[in-house]
């Protein structure tokens, strides 16, 4: 009986490793194929798309960079960084007010904020376009900053609030005894204690803002304010597309977020587990 259970354990472990290996191939192979095709010519790509490049030249990457990818990358970095700072700060401050301060109608305010999780961006597109055009913010950096912040605040507030609810109330009492104001208590005591969930929300927002396409496509029409997901489409032409250059641009766009996720995934899991999982 014992030997049979041991044999079944080996089979289960072997099946798990085969499954994980197959999953890794499914996830990694398209990325590797895209990167390798960035070194080919159009003729090589269509002649044998699964073969290795004949000439390992970075010419396609240079062409993609010079055809606007550098500008799109700069815009994406700027929008991502600023919207991340704005979203996390506003959400953390809102979560602090909802959990650590006695304010009237706090439950109603919480319901309104969290109700934003149910608002689909596509439903609000038309009125938002009209509003931003009237305000003179359409086709500008500020449009993306406001939209990325507004539509992510409910979710980010939900995560940080759940974490703050489990923080001991004694720290607030100690801060009051020491004469610390709300701002000092928030900035120097509560916020450092929320470092795991803050790190998670930062990484989650970066992943969202870097890959977001709908708002970036609808609210920007000039090359000066287009982000990478939208800007990469300009590398394709109706009269003939240099697909290796397109693949090279996609690799340039994917590398930062892949590295960020690779090195930050444990912080995402830890922050969410320490917060929502409590």
C-alpha cells in the first residue's frame, strides 16, 4: 500500500512538471519567436518564419527606434510614472480617511468609491470625449493622466483599504499622544506600515498603464502624445509592412514590463496575500 502511494506521488509530481513545462513553452515561445523575427528580413520571415535568423543584425531594432518608438517609449514612461504616483497617493490618502478617521457617511462614501469598480470604460467613452474636448484636454498628456488615475483609484483604494483595516489602532493613539497630526501620522507611520500593499498596487498600475490601449487610442491622435500600444500600429502600412521592424518595436515595448513583472511578481503576491488574504 505504501509503495503504491509512493508510486502515485511520483506520477503526480511528474505530471505536474510536464504541465508546468508545457505552460512555460506556451507562454515563452511566442515571446522568443517575436524577438527572433526582429532580426530577420521580410523575405526570411515569410520564407521560413520558424527558422533562426541568417544575419543577427540589430538593424530592424534601430529602424523601429528611429521610426517613432523612442518617442512612444518616452510618452509611455511619462504617463505610467505620473499616473502611478497620482493613483497610489490619492488611493492611499482616501483609504486612510475611510479607515483611520471618523468622518460622516464614511460607509456611503466607501460604497460610492468602490462602485467605480463596476463602471466599464467603454460605457463612458462618448461623454468623456465630449467633456475633454470642451475642456481643451483632448489629445493631450493630461487626458491620459486623468483617465488612468480616475479609473484605477477605486480598485487601488479597495486594495489599500483592505490592508489598512487590519493595522492596529494603537499606532493612531500613540501618534495622537505624541502630538502628530493626520498628515504626519499618515506619511510617517501608516504609509510605511503599508509598504507591501503599496508595492503591489504600484506594480499592478504600471502593468495596466503600460499596456492600456483603449483610452490611448481614443483620446490621442497625434504622434507626440501616443503611447507604445497605439504608436506601434503606425509601423504598419496599407501599402506594405516591414514586419521584422514591427516585431522589433514590439520587443522594445515588451522588455521593460516583462522584466518588471519577472522581478516584482513576488512582491505582488506577497502584498495581496498580506492584505486581501487576511
